[in-house]
């Protein structure tokens, strides 16, 4: 995967760190004015690419039955055409978590008309397909490329009860920057040395780690190749050389995809939502924003948005009333993305 979004403005100069290991309150470095004019930033929108080849590679494939069958490819239909994003089925309700920018224009205005979610369930050779027209976007989201609020919830009238589809809860605890994250998406494919070179459409995974918070709601990782010269986060004092052949980054079509953290039982929790990609002059291996080594990945923090996300899963008053009537009756006689 590799992920790109349009960069039209700079970030805030400094923000407080939250939830990195033990509680912290001291300011930390951010991408900040490094994304200003003349810094080497390029305009793109959202992939998972990795150290390996574009073709089949067991390190990055996602066979059915390994816990990733609740990650769906999303076909976003608008009046302007269709494109691909990624989303994850939540534990509660018939709802998928994705990125707000998958559903909106650059001002934050809703443009999606229908979203088709395609799952690849365990125990089946086929797909399970569901369609939503009920989209929930935070009112604070204004279309900014880098936003604390780039999350959206898709609600489905049809119950998603197909056997073999996984569900995921939200990670709301602290985040230790040295912990591995598992990123998954349906985005463009490629290798770290070349960037994205193949189109979106197949589910892929890789590993990375959150290096630092850019703001309370934005987590940053980078795409490492094991060389200090291409360690992008080291520019801001967060140095590590990655996970070797398991390392991956985000690309077009991965938007809205999960960054999973694991608890002590190896259960996956959604900790971040794929949001954007960025580069600065220096560590980027080829000087282009194309999901290659030395670029940054931005993930919207689930913990920061957890209360809002959960609020979208509560049935509407009308639905509750209908449920009550049904129970009484029983007593009388239950997130630019890759173009298609």
C-alpha cells in the first residue's frame, strides 16, 4: 500500500503529544513548516506498497482465515465517477470505519452517492457485497488533507451476518511507538524502491510502527528501507530503521484502511485510519510522492475519535421505537484515491 493526499497548506508548528507509551504532555516535533513552499511537497491523493515485488509475495498477501477478512474494498460512487478506498467492519452494529475524505470533496462536502463494500470471507471462494447510502462524517472535518477528524462511518440497513467476515473493536489505550502496527488495504501496489506501479484491487498487508503524533488526532509512520539516509521520521528525532522485508507504506486506494495494534492475546484492534501520504526533500528515495522509501504515512487516531465513532453506532430513535414494537409483538404471540 502507499497513500497520497493533496498537500495545500502547512501543519501547525507544534502540538502536544498524547498517548505515546506513558502519559506525556511535552510538545513534540511535527512535519510542521517542513511541508511549506519549496520543501519538496507534491500534490497527490492517496497505497500499501512494500519492500517486495509487485506480484504475489507471501509476506504481503492476505489469505482468508487469518483475521483480515473484515477489511473491505470500498467502491465509492459519485456523480463524477467511482474510485476505491478501504474500510473495516466494526464489532458493534452493521457499520464500517473508513476515512472521511473518501466520501467528500476537498472542502469536506459530501459527494458520495453509494458505497459498495466487498468482503472476501473465510470459508468461501467468493465475495460478500453490501451497499450503503448512510454516511456519517464528523462535522469538524473540513476537507483538509491533514486533519484530526478524517474518519467516517458507513451504516448498512442489511445485516452483515455472513460467516467468515471478521469484526474489529477500537483501540483506545496508549500507543507505544515501538509497537508493530499491521496495515491493510486494497490500494495500489509496488515496491519501496520504485513506489506504486500496479493498480489497486487486491487486499495486501504489511507492518510498520507509529513514529510520532503530528497532532492529537494524527499519527505518523514512515516507509523505511533500513538505511539511515532514508529514515524520514529521524528528521524529527524519531529514528528507527523499520521492519526490513516486512515493512510497508500506504498508497492510493488504501485510504480508510486500518492500522491494527495487537493486545496480549494477539487480537487486532483498529488504532488508526489511513489518511494521507507526504514527503520532504532529503529522505525520500526518488524525490516524488509515489509511496516509495523515505515518505511519511498519516493515520487518523481512532482513540481521539472513539466517542464520536461509537455514537454513530447507536440506533436512531425511530429504529429503537420499531425494535420496541417488535419485542412487544413477540411477548404477545435484532475510509484520492485510486480510480476504477
